[in-house]
C-alpha cells in the first residue's frame, strides 16, 4: 500500500499514465527518464537535467534483498513530492531494478497537486485525489474512490465497484445524466468545479452522506415508487407517475406529461418536457426548470411553500445573470413586464410564473409554471444554475 503525494513541481502535474506504473513513470512527471545511481541500490540521486534530488529509503533484508519503503523528491532542499509505504522488495541477484518495478498494484492513495494531473490507480482498491486544476483520474482495477476536487475533471472508475466523491451536500450540485450512461456533475456555487463521470463509475457520493447509484439512471416509462432510501429516476417519453419515497430523491420526468411526488425528505423534482404536475411533499424541495420555456413544457407545482421550497432556473434559458435580482422580479396581476429589467413575473391572481427575455421589449413573456395564488413570493425564492 503506497501513498503518492506530489506537491507543486514547477507547474507540473502528477503524471501516472499507466494502469500499472513503475517509479520511473512517476519520475517522468518531472521530465526525468531514469534515476541515476552508482551501484543499483541508490540512497540518493541528483537529477542534473531538472535539479531534482531523489532520496530512496530502504532496509536490507539480506545480502541480496532490499526493501524500498519511501522515496522523496526535492529541489534545492525544498520537498516537492513523495511516495511513502511502497514496501517494494528487490532481488539484486536477479538483476531487478527498483525503478522499473510496478508500485501501484495494491491498495494505494494517490494525491495530485494544484496543476493538471493524469493519474491511474492501477490494480487494488485505491483512493485517487486530483486536488486543483483539471485532472484525469482512472481507478482501473479494484473498488476505487475518486475525488476530482477543484477543477473540471474526468473520472473513470474502471472495473470493480467505484465511487466518484464530491465535497458538500447533494443539493449543492447540478447533475445531468447523459444518454450513454455518463453523468456531468457541476457545483452550483463554483467552488468545486464540474466533473465528467463515465458510466463505469457506479456511485456518486457527497460528504453530507447522500449517495446516488448511477446504475439506476436511465430512461424509464410507467409508474415508479422509490424506497425508504435515496432514489433517482429519469423518465422517457411516456406519461409517468413517480413517487420518491421517504429518502432524499431526485426525480426527472422526461418528455411526457408526468406526475412527480417527492415525499417526506428533501427532494429535487425536474419535470423536463411535457406539462408536468410536481408535488414536493414535506420538507425543503427544489423544483428545476432547465429547458427553454414553451407552452409544451409548462409545469404545475402543486404544493410550493415560500417558507421551505425554492425554484431553480437554468441560466442557459433563463438569462438573468448569476442570480435573480429584485429588479428582475415582478409581482402583479397581469403577468406582464412593467420595465425593461423585468425577467420573471408572478401573476398573483392566477399563480402563473412568466419569463420575459427582454422585459417591455418586443418579445412576449412565456408562462413556464403555475404555483398557488397570492403567495408572498420574493426574488430570493429562485436560484440560478
């Protein structure tokens, strides 16, 4: 079990381009092709090409067997990375070279740096952490945990049962299921970046304890009732009736005229196409509108609570900036904009919500949802994603 840690190495990310890597593969992250040694059982090497010093720690097991445990990399005495807990036994009588031996074949932890890393976990049950920048992470064999962390990362679990992990709560993220089985996970607040997770990664886990099974993402038709746990459902073209159950549920209707019921916990309901009926149930619920508003995808929120719930608008279709300001929100009894800045209008007599792209300009407002009448709705009841 090795722990790989690479610090800021002159703007270089950790480079482990192979599923089963040697120490040389790691050293190449610094532009070095091999470790220079004087007798094959090196304690210290000076990489003249990049002024990188490599210190190898080992314990002799016998006259011919050496157990290499740790490797440290430094520049001018400043540490820039390390590989700890390698426990690599080399038999010198067989002409083995420690720098060519595979070192990530067990249960390893691989921790990148603030630059773009390319990391393979290899075989074993590994933990891979990308740290900063845009990383490419592979779990390869075994049951792996992969953290993209900050940046726009690519995550591929490989074989085994793998988890893509994210800091923060589930409802801090916008999750898009793609038809090929991959998922796109984007942090709503921009502090964790956006990750592309391929279908070979079985779970999405969040530090608030929520976990989504990507294997149940997919297009479904018909009726569906969730469990007491956290469920996710993506409808197809049919008219679906979906009940999430007692857990924290993510329900997405598809293109039909669907009825989505959230249940008792915190739920996320996304009607998508069609004219859908959305029931959040008890607790705080999020109602998502991520398509261009038209009369063919106008939804009805049956139980919207100003105290508990909020409405999420996709900024690609509801162009209101990073958040909906008080100047962009209007409450009246006509449903029409009253100045150029009005973008979202609540007709309190009918309960209809309109989006008007140019306020009092030439474009007409479009109804995208109906909620209860005469609510004390405010601009901060909307989130922009």
